[in-house]
C-alpha cells in the first residue's frame, strides 16, 4: 500500500482529507439542536427491530447473541453501534441488513418485514436498498477506483443515476485518483472508494462494520469525515459498528450493546 503524503494537496476537492487534525464535527453545532439529548429521534426510521432475539447453538454451547432488542434507526442520520467484543454488534447489524435471520422477533427495513420476503425478494432488497462497507476494503485490484464504485451497478445491469453519481464522486474527493487502481491509493482513500461504492446505488441505508478498523488514525478520520458528509451533504442514512469511542463521536447517536442487550441509546450533544 502506498502512503502518498501529497494526497491532500493534489486532490482539488477533498472534504474528507483536509487537515485531519481538525475536528469540527459540524453536526454537533446545529444538527442536534432540536432533538432530545437522549433516546432515538422522533422522525422517520429507516430500519427497526422488535424484540429481536438471536440464539446460536443449543444446550451447554447456547449463546444469546441478541436478547429481545427493540431499536429504531432514524433516517438521514449517522448511528454508531458500540459495545465490547462479543456483545452482539455484528449480529445486530447482520440481522438489520438481512444477512442473517432472527430466532424470534422482527426486523423491518423501509417498513418491510424481512422475514416476510422470499429469498429472491430479500436478495433484491439487499442489492437495491442496502449498502455495505467492511473493515477490509474489498476492492477489485484490477479495476480503477471509479470502476470499483460503479461495479455493483454494472453487475446488476442498472444504470446509475448520473447526477447522483457525480455528486458522490465529488464528495468522495478523489479528484484525478479516480482513474487509479487500489494499489496506488492510501488505505483511507481505498476505504473512501468502498464507501462511494456503497453510496452509488443510492441505498436506503449503509451498514459499515468497523470501517476504520484497518486504518491508522488520520486515515480513519478521513473516512469518518466522508461518512459524516454522506449524511450531511447527501442525506444518506448510515449505521456503523465500531469499538472506538472516537469514531462513534462522529455519529448523531450511539447505541451501546452489552451481552446482547441495548444498555444505552444516546444522542450526541454539542
Ligand atoms: N455463527 C455463530 N455461531 C455461534 N456463535 C456465534 C456466531 N456468531 C456470533 N456468535 C456469538 O454471539 C455473540 C455475539 O457475537 P457478535 O455479534 O459477533 O459480537 P461483536 O460483533 O459485538 O463482537 C458472541 O458470543 C459470539 O461468540
Ligand atoms: Mg463484530
């Protein structure tokens, strides 16, 4: 992986990369003013669970990964899911995203109950309505950054909304590096490409599992700023699993899990 120290000066539009030391977190200034300091927002939700329970195994090896979790994820916000290792963060995210099924309880995405869908419809909903970002960037090494961003839509035979794609490409701030392959990009830039890829199909919600887990601090900040601007500038809804309180500080609200239960749901306050 190349570490190119000239990146921030050569990228003409680079909201995610400028001065990574600064921590403006603009959402704390105005965005949260008319909301309660604690608890979920009262506005529309993009996803929710009702008494979501997930049990793995049986008998002595039985693990209750989720224990009757009821939670609403607000639309147009950045929600962080925190908690110690093994507390159920990934399980909750996978169940919200239709990648895993519940033992009991219900999950709704866009007000559609996921367990009511056939496999085919669930696959289509995941493809059309959900974006994913993982700790490993999962970019294809032989494709350019821009080709990686449009690949899922190309594979699905969907024409991207060009105005939206132009906006995503502007906000990702890679400038001329859009024509570069992943090996020619820094870790932070590669993860920004992965976020832009998730944004390209204009999903209802993006789920990111430890998206900064493989990055050094400054690259992590670069990605967090991009996630933040996807919410503030593009209206995207984002759910991010992290065990890093600093990463969670970029979110509008933080859900904390412990032993498969939500122990707090706090809104960021200025
Ligand atoms: N496929 C699985 N089979 C058995 N146990 C699992 C499986 N996936 C997760 N678990 C268990 O469920 C609990 C929650 O796991 P997970 O959601 O991965 O936690 P986190 O992401 O917070 O680290 C843990 O005790 C874990 O060992
Ligand atoms: Mg996990």
